[in-house]
C-alpha cells in the first residue's frame, strides 16, 4: 500500500510538472508568434471594415455579396492609392521641408529658452534631441528594408482581411468549434460584441482623423507655419494612437513654428490644445458611443504596454486591441463567470 501511494504521489508530481512545462511552452510560443498574432488581429480588424462596407453597399444596391465585397475593397484601396498619387509628391516635399527646417527650429527654441533664463539643462536636452534627429536622418537608408517589410506585411494583412470578409461565418464557426458546448452561446455573443465594437470604432476614428487633419492643416496655414499640409497629415494619422498621438504630432509643429517666431510657436501650442479639446470632448465621445466606453486610464496604459511589448505595431493596434479585450472581459468574465448584470 505504501508503494502504491508513493507511485500515485510521484505520478501526480510528474503530471503537474508536464502541465506546467506545457503551459510555459505555450507561453513561449505565443511570445515568439506575437508579431504574427498582431498581424492576424490587424487582418481581422480590417476584415470587419470590409465586411461593414460590403453590407452597406448590399443594402443600398441590389447586388450580391461577392460584388459588394469587391466594390468595398476597390473603394478603400482606390481612395488610398488615389491619395498617394494626388498628394504623394506634395507630401514628400513638405516632409522634406520638415526635415530641413527642424534643426533650425530647435536652434530658435534654444535661443528662446536662453532668453527666458531656463538654463543650460533644457538647452542640453534640445541639443541631444537635435543630434538624435540628425542621426535618424543620416540613417534613413537603413530604414528602407524595414519599410519594405512593412509594405509586405500590409499586403498580407489586406489579403487576409479580404479572406476574412469574404466568408466571416466560416471563421466564426471554426472558432466556435474549438469552444466547449456549454460556452458556445457566450462565445458567439462575445464575437458579435467585438465585431460591433470594432466596426463602430473604425467609423468614428475615420471621421476623427479627417477632422483633426483638416483643422490642424488649416490652422497651421493661417499661422504661417511651414509644411502645414504635411503636419496636418501627421496629426490625422497619429490621431489613431490614443492619448499619446496628439502629443507626438504637436512636437514637430511647435519646432517648425519657432522658425517663424516664438509667438507663432505659442499660437501653435494653442491651436493644438483647441483641436485636441474638440477631439477629446466631441469626437472621442462620439467614437466611444459608437464602439465601447473604455476608461481613458485603461486606454493610456494599454498604449504604453502595447508599445513596450510589441513596438510600433502594438501602438498602432492599441485602441482596437483594448476594445476587444475590454469587451471580452465584460462579456465572459464579469457577466458570465461572475454573474453580474451589466450592459455589454
């Protein structure tokens, strides 16, 4: 009996060891595949957009699903490519102006800080920033390979999104097959919640980015800031990054404004504050109303965590990733497991 108990105990220890090793192995595998999983998530998000546009087209025009999806893909890609063709040369020249004028803007800012008596510490920080910027510019050729890889990933994401949008029910059923029978209903409701949240977020974010880019470019042009159009595009693109994007987009604009005068830089700061107040008090609530009301602190720390874990791609996908996790936690954990009566 003692031998049997001993063997039984050793068996439990061995089983526990195998389980822990398997969990650790799966964790390492997920870490190794983090970039792939993010690209897969990006394709799913874009697939939701394609699906929403295709549904809208099919509801307005009596066409089949395939034709509606094809029209949606051509429409979005046509807008993107058309914008590159029409404004690519202009934006390239404006971004080149930004590169040329930023060092002068930093020098103007250094002179202003010296007159304000802020000391050598602030000037040292700016000098370091100027050197870092020059280093980035000097190494621009080394980034071309990364840009090429990014374009390749973008093509893969687009084709993956088309496949997802072509038959979303197929992938939905595939996911639900992996869920135990007792959890199929909850899992299905969770997928529906995520789809609606992402769909609404993308619609609201598109409107927000266009408005922010237009207002920023128009305001900077009125102030006489160089490269107003390019800076407006930067502000619109970075508006996708919650909380942090507006701050990043304001830095080159203020530095370029110093090439005109310190007063222009001050008015540029005021302009960005006004635009971001509009975005935060009107556009962002509209987005949250269409998607999901994520607390600002949760969104901010998710952006930071995603950037630390996954780099630039994680930052770009921080908002939809936060919405997805937030909805799943509320539906699966809070509502289903804890049994609390909340509105998802």
